């Protein structure tokens, strides 16, 4: 049997089937009469051949014939909707996610993955706990039980490109996400249990391992998020942190498209020292089947609709305004700061005395050694792990604050530490003006993974990060 896709890709399915059956027949030879081997070479091979042909026909229809899934209807044009292409908040989010965290950022995605996986970049999932065994009955011969075991994925720390929630230049309400990986390897353990029908026949267990190597992995998705910006602008401060209020301003939230592709580098099935390896003669491009894409889109949009409906059930009434402070009782005994000698002395120091030294910039340079910068060690003020977040049972992420540096202080032009208000003798005002102020903060992101062992050991990885704001 030969599978042709697009007229240019061919797979030797017979070779792969022969190698897989070789593992089975070799295993049965030691415990099952040779007559059974004949069954595997005849009826069972014919049954597998029929299953394979039907599977190939199904895949051909789903990947080449089925139409693409319909996109959600575009939102009606409205000037009230947030234009994500002009959103400063989304620009800041993109900076954090794509540049700071990103594939090549200082707090890189790959560094985070390695920290969460103990430096291996591997992830293991026990499929037997979530997927039931599959039973295949061969009439009059045996019952075969297939149970998936541990799924191990490696190469998760090799993300080459990462883009999350980036505005689409052609659609004001569309957001795009994508990730690329050069290599991704996966292996899964498969337990094959064969129980012959004949009396007193012992069960045979065949532990197999399936390995697949994928190259040029590309995952992408696009969502439509129509958010009423006019409604958001009328919010009270407390409503911005109320999920019910935000949800009520969402006109459309839907996954518009979803896709994934990769090139198959190799495939192998192994049992102990027996290995059946399949290598594609050409680059085999694997796309997410349209039928599966449609199903995933349906599930994602159903979940989004349900989540929005649940969020909207909460109340969104703004909190009552805080009571106005009672006016201070007036008394002739109060100090009138407009006539205070102390205030006039402060004004003299900050204006006339400072001017005699060459102005505020000269004073700042003298106090900071001509650097115009001051530093403060926040670790002495804020305890370690003051900010700590648990990621399920996998790890805990803590943030330690380091050195805070303020620079640009020499651009201080005016400074009024205490000025008496001209209209009220008991009111004092303060003001300062600087042309430029830069701030940099060093953070240590601590990722601690909990090992579920008898000794309850834990390993920690530190990721030093510097954040600078101008």
C-alpha cells in the first residue's frame, strides 16, 4: 500500500507494517503455538490492512477534501470597539510577553521551561490515568488490550519564536498568537496484553514504545475580541478589577482560526532490543486535519461563551463613593503658613541658596558624585519571596527584589518642598519638575520545583532580570 498526499509525498506503509508485525510475531513465538503466528500473518494482517486503508481514506478526506472551518462572523463595525492596533495596554503586554519573556528575551520562555522541568526541557504525562484501555477481540483467537502509558515530550525548551496576542494589522478586533520550534520529540509507552481464547492459556504482555521526531513545528491561532472601549472609559476605578464589568463590555470573543503543522523526521516502534524504524523518503508535512480543527474550534468557542456567561452573572454596580471628609473647624489659634517664618526659610534655602550654588542640577551632581543617580537596595526592606505564586503542584515562582536605581535626577528644574497655599492658610503644597527620570530594578525570579519523593527534596533555579522604565 502506498499513501500519496498532494501527488508528491509517498510512504512505504507495507514496510512499516512488516516491521511492526515482526515485533509481535517474535514475541508470540516464545509463548503461543506457531499456528497463532500463521493467524497473525493471514487474517489479522488482512484485518489490519483494511483498518489502515479506511484510516488513510479518512485522513485523505479530512485533509484534502473537507472545507476549512467557518470563521466566526465579523463584528459589526463600531467606533466604540477597542482598536487593538492602537492600544497602549496591548503594546505594553506585547513588550512583556514577546520581548521580556519571549523566545529571546532576558526572562526567556526557554529559561522558564528549563527551570520548571529541572533543566531537562522534558515533560511527562501519565496517559493511563486519563485514557481507558482499548480492547480488540479477534474472534476465536484472542483478546488484545492496548493501554497507553507515559507520554514524554522533549525539546520544549527550544522555542525559536513566540508571539502572544499581537494585533492584526488588517483587523482592529483581531489578535494573533504563534509559536515555532525547530525540533520536538515525543515517546509513549504502550502495553499490549494478549489473552488467548484457549483454556489455561497464559496472558502475554508486550511492552512497546512508540517514538516520533517532529521538525519545524508551527502552532498558530487567531481570536476575535470586540471590546466596548466607550463603556470601559466610563468605569469607576473599582470596576476595572471586577470580571463581571469587563465581561459585560465584551461584544464578541471567539477563536477565529487554529492551526498546527510539522515535518515528520522519523518514527520508530521498539520492544527491548527490537526496533522497527520508519524514515520518510521525503519531507512529510503534517497538518492539523480540518475535521479536528473544526472540533477544537467548537470546543474552544463553547468554553469561551460559557465562561463569559458565568462572568456576566456577577454584579457590576460601582461601589458607593467614599464620604467627603468633614471640613476642618476654623480657629484663630491655627498657624497661618502664609505668614510662617519656617516656610519662608525653606523657600529661601530651595530657591536663593540653591541658586547661589549653580542651581538644582549642580547641587544634585555634587550630592551624587556627578552621576545624577541614587541606588537603594530593596532586599534590605522587602523580605525574600514577598511575591510568591504557586503553579499547581508543579512549582512555585517567587520574586526577590534587588537594587533600585534612579537616574536623571540632574534634570531637576524646580523644587518646592513646602509652599503655603495662597487661598488657605492651613494648606501646604509640594511640587517638583524634572525633564527626565529613569528607573531600573533588578529582580531575581526564583522557580522551585517540588519533587514528590520520600525525602521531599526541592530544586531551585534563579533567573536574574533587570527591568528599566523611562
